[in-house]
C-alpha cells in the first residue's frame, strides 16, 4: 500500500510570547491510501497540531511531513494552498459553512476555487454528492435553516466535491449528539468504501474511535502507537435514522 | 470564464454579506450615497451658475477678454462694484489703432471701446423738476410768434397750472418752516431762507413773474430750490463707450424705455435697475419692493422687518408726494383717498395725514392699495426724477482731481437681459464716449479748439501743471521747456497729466455770459444737438476695450496672442480674462467651487474612514469564515478580491443611487427652477431662475471617486484579512 501521508520526526513548537510550547515532540507515522484512521488522545495531546501539519495549514518546526509525495516544508504559501485545494478535503468541528451562501453554493465553492471545472460538471457533481449525503432537497437552503447534522453533511459534501485523495476531519462529531454523530461517521465510512477516499479524523471519544480501522494514539505530543481496531472499520450496531 | 465565476462567487459573498449586515451597509451606503449625490448635484449647480454667470458677465460688459494699457498702476475691474474707487488705468491713445491691432488676432470677433468711471449726479429735487417744466413752457412761450391762438391758449393754461404747482410747493415749504420754528430756537433759523420763502410766496412776486419769467425762474432756481432738501446726490457708475458697437456686441443689452443714443450724439442711457431703484418716487419704489418681496419670496409685511420698515417709511415720508401736487391735484387726491379709505368727504382734511393712512398697508389690503396707487394716483405724479429726454448734468472728478461737468441728454433706459434685478451688473449706466472722455479729463477736438481760441484771445502761455508755480513765480533757473501746442490729441501715454491740468471746468461754466437766460437755454439745446464726427469717437482715447471672441474656448491662447500683437504694433497691452475683469464676482465661482470641493473631500474622507472601519469590523467578525476559505484552498488574492468587491459593490450600488438621485434632483430643479431671492442670486443665476444642466462629467466623476474611495478604504481590512491563517478556521470560539 502506498503512503499518502508520511510524517518523519515531526516537531512543532508554538511560541507564546517568550515561552516556547512544544506541541509535537517528534512524531513519525504513515497513513496509507484508503485508510479510515482516527487520531486519538486527550486534550492537548497534539491531535489538532498533527492534523494541521498533515492538512498543510502548518509546517513542522523540524522533521518532514509529506502529503501526496510532496514535502510541505519546501512548498510556498501558494503551493500549500494549492495542495489543500486539490488534494485535501476539510471537515471542521463547527462545520464552518459560509453562512451567506446556500447549501449548493457552499458545496460548489471549492470547485470554483479550482477554476478548471465547467459549470455543467460542477452542477452534476454537487447534486450527486448532495444526493449521497441525503440533502438533495435542501440545495437552495441556507446553513442557518439546517440542523447540526445536516450542516456537517453539507461540510462532508464540500470536502469531497473536489475528489480529494485525503479528507481530514477535526473532531467531526464533537458538536453533534451521539445519534447524529454516528450517522455522520456512517456516511464517512461509506464514502471511504465507495470512493476510496482516505479519511483521518481526530477524536477523544472511544465510540468514535471504534469506527476507524486504525487508531493513532497521541499523548503529550508523542506518538504512542498505532492500534488496529478489531472488526476494523465495521460500524457498530446502527441506531436510528440519519439525522 | 472560470475566473469570471470566481468573481461571481466573491461578488455573491460580498452581496450576501451586505444583506446580512444591513445596518452597517446602510450607514456606509448612506454616506457614499450622499457623497455621490453631492458630487452630481453640487457640480451641476456650480457649473450651471458658472455658465450662466459667465454668460451674464461676458454678454453684458466684460466681453471674453478685456484689454488695457499694460503700464497701468492698477488692475482693470469692469464690475468691481465692491470698492468705491476706480482703478488707476493708463490710457490707450488711439482706439482705431488698438482695434486694427486686435482684429489681426485670430478669433477676435469685435472690439468695443470703453472707459469706466463714476460720478455724482444731482437727481434734481421736486422744485427743480417743477421749475424745469415751467421753464420749458415759458421757453415755448418765447417762440409764441409761430403759434396759433389755440396753441397759445393751451400753453397759457399749462403755464398757469404749473405756476400753481410751484406756489403749492411753496405753501408746503412754508409749513415746513413753521414746524421748524416750533422745534428749534429762532436763532437757528436762517433769516435769508425765511425771506426767500416769504418773497416767493408773496402775491407781489407772482404778479411780477410774467414780466420777466426766465429771470424769475432763475431766482427761484437759485434761492428757493436749495431749500427743498429732497434732492439726492447719486453716485452713478457709467461706461463710456461707442453705443452702437456696444449694443451690437453685447447681445444682452436691451433698450427698455426710450431709444438708444443716435450715432455721433452725446447721450446717456440709464440702467433700468438704477432708474427704478434710485430715481423713482420713493413711495412708489417701496410699494414695488413690497410687492416683489411678497410675490417672489413669499414674505409678509407682518413677518418681515424690512417690509414693515418700508411701510413705516412710506407713512412718514409723504412730503415727497405732497410737493408734486398743485392745488387742483391736492383736492383730487384728497377726494380719491377719502373715498378709498371710506372716510367722509372733508375738503379741509390734511392730505399728508390721508396719504400716511393710505400708505399704512398690511398684508390684507396691500394689493388693493398697490393697484389703487398705480391706477388713481400715479398718473398725476412724476414717478421718476429724471425723465427720458431730460438733460443730465454729470459732475465728475477728472483723473487729476478737477471737477468736470458735462450735460448729456437721457435717451432712455436699458437692461442686461437676465440681469434686470441685479445691482452687481445692473449698476452700470451707459454714456457716449466723447462725454466720457471729457468727464475723465481728456479733451475733445471741439474743446481743444475752443480753448485754443480762448487762449489766443487772452494771450496766455501754455503752462504745465507741474511747472505752474515755477512759471508763475519765476523760481528756478532750469525752466522746463514749454509743452507743445495742445491742439492735437495727446499721443504719448505719459503725457496726459499736463493736458488734464489745462482742463477747464466744463464747457458751460466757462461761457462768459452764463447769467443770460438765453445762454442757459442755448446750452441746454446745444448738448442735445451737437453731433460728433464718427472718427472722433474712433480715434480718441479709451481706457480699455472689450474683446469678443468667435470661439470662447480659445480665450487663453487669444489673450497671449493679443499681447504679442500689441507689442508688434507698438502698443503695450495687458489682456485679462472676463473672470479677472469681473473682479471679486469673477472669483466668486472659484470660491464656490473650492467650498464644494472641500465639502466633497470631507465627505469622502469620512466615507473612507467609515468604510474602512466597517470593513475592519466585518473582517474581524469573519476571521473563521476567511480561515475556512483559506483552508479549503482559497488563495489570498481571492480573499482580497472578495473584500474589494464588497467595498466596490457598496460604492457602486449606493454611489449609483446617489448619483441617480442627484441627477433626478438636477432634472427636477431644471424643470422647476430655483427662484433668485436676492440681487446677488439674480446675478449668479443670470435671470429670475436657475435651471441647472446635468453635468455628465460630474456623474462619471462621482463613479470614479466612489470606486477609488471604496477600493482605498478596503486596503487595510484586506491586509488584515490576508493575514488570517487557515488554522484560525479550526479554532473554536469558546
């Protein structure tokens, strides 16, 4: 299997005033294409920092992070942005939809930023994805008219619309109730299977971890190890209808 | 295509954001709206005023360019108006030469000779007017041999009525004298005055009157007339010019009453404004003013202090009317007024009191009284102190300080169309150039010949003014050379002073037999009949000349061309634009433009600050949104374009609305017109109403300004926005 993400000795220090705060203290790990991986650990363990490095929104203080074969430390600001645009999809804890745009426009936005896809193609893709996340009928709604679960599904559609190799989700269910959270994870899991998209999501919820086929454990900025999950990736008993 | 789509998205986000933050949008939009509105409206108004004012100024006296002697001490001001003194200008000796030179310059259409000065004119008091009329009748009587018996009889009746009027005036004066004795001590009353009135009022005087009417008139004119103190000393400003070419070149000039001055004749044309304002019977003038204020400005006597004052003055100053009435008219007026005021007929009632009661009008009865006055009373009154056809004696200080006096017949009144009500432009009267030159201290050919003859008869030697003392008292060995014979017109620009020093005070005054009634009559007639050869007007001295162009846009180029041509032809000329020659008035529009400009700059500076502030707030509120956009792959320039588009959209939307509103208002104003409420406004509007044209350049300017301001004001917030990192998308607010 080919590694889509390759992290070697990644160190990340943040400077708060004059104090240097180490967030990652040398992490080495690989993520393979098609993985459905959870990064787990308590608050402050460095989950988000690791996700930021992998997501090309940050570069390591030392060590290397390679995403889709590119060393992020060697990319310019614009290069990183382009890498994010074409290779990575983002799902945020608070959904982060553009409140003034409709559901359709929110999902279409990354395609517009790519600039290479025609209007017809954009429309087809957006509607197909909305169909897949069950929001075909809500295309013209504003985010404020949707429930939390619906919003996160819009965010998932937005993350997938560019057909990225890698989708990063930072605590995607933290702001959702457990039933809705499960539905979102089901959806991600399904897309992972059908589209072959690599998912990396952070969580500190045991239940959520159980969805992953592997859990990367972090503590105090150190990588503790990779645990394959029994019954890897199989959804636990589903309860309730999609939120 | 796809970058167009990106623009569309950023525009869409911008639009949506505007909708989502309505209050901010309205505040920012409102300021921009007002700014654009002001740019369009203000510029349209100022330009329209500029246009109409320039038409006024160019088309009335100034012309496109004024030319004068470059060696002059002061700057020429055609419409100075603000300062009393006239500028000290050096003369241009030969107008024909000047014109020939100017006409060589391209775009010069016509050249009008000018000289502007001011003089004191005694308007003539009521007694003067009455005596003047009596004199006219008596003069006719002197030619009785040529008259038929019917004519003679009519003439006698007229003379009798006129005498009656004069005696009525004397009665009024006697009344005044009696009142005065009541107020002041006897010592303060001039004994001679008392004697004059007693003598004039005596039956014996009037019994002898017909024995020598002209000498009796002379007595009354010299002794009685000065006692009636209602004579006004008017300061009038006049332009001496070639009236024919003046009226041809200045299309705004229109004769209102009478005729223009025939070519080659002396003559005076009153500005209709001055004629009404200064020479009209004051009571009538005040009634006119009240009517105008009520109709044009919607003022009321009750509320306006000024109108109340007019009414009060009318009630207090009835003497002016009383003096005009003979016994018969007094009775008629009494009867008419008693009827109008619904008082019982009483032949003994004091007409003064009746008139005062009549003039004490209020808003309710004003219109009726006004109509009554003009219908019933005015036909029996002399409404103007100077009538068309009268001879006006103008006394002016010559350049060197002598008092010079010239008699000119008044041919009529004129006005500059569009400036009828404006004191600023309507304050200039017109006079023939020859009379002007004499008043200014330049000799006419005729006068020079006359002086030469006098001098020859008296065997005097020519003495320049500067050397007069030396000549007279023989001091100093270095006796200056006597100046040459003055018969020829002065050629050198530096020469005028000694010629002026030779000036004798007026043709009339030096006539040796001044006391003879016949001479007085002759001098009156002479003024009217004398004809000047046209080339005297052409060849003589002028102070300045108005140049009219066939292409006004070539003004600047033509000005320097004129000065160069002048040098080539041996004339030191200074050419100034109409704005400069109009003095303060010409600069006013620049002031207005400056004020408007400052207002616009302030508004847009405020707009800049506020838009900037609003966008900074918006950016700070949207840090997460911007971070998200950056995270999902938006480049910095997308964020930049989003913010700039947002600012520009606000700018264009509200700027467009503001400009449109301004344009609509300009159109509405153009349809309705802004009424001129004062003389000054009348001048600037060049007529009773300002009808502005929409200035398309201002509309374009409004758009450009709005876009520039909006773009600049989004720079700082855009810079802030571009510093937002994608990481900030992930930070939780809590």
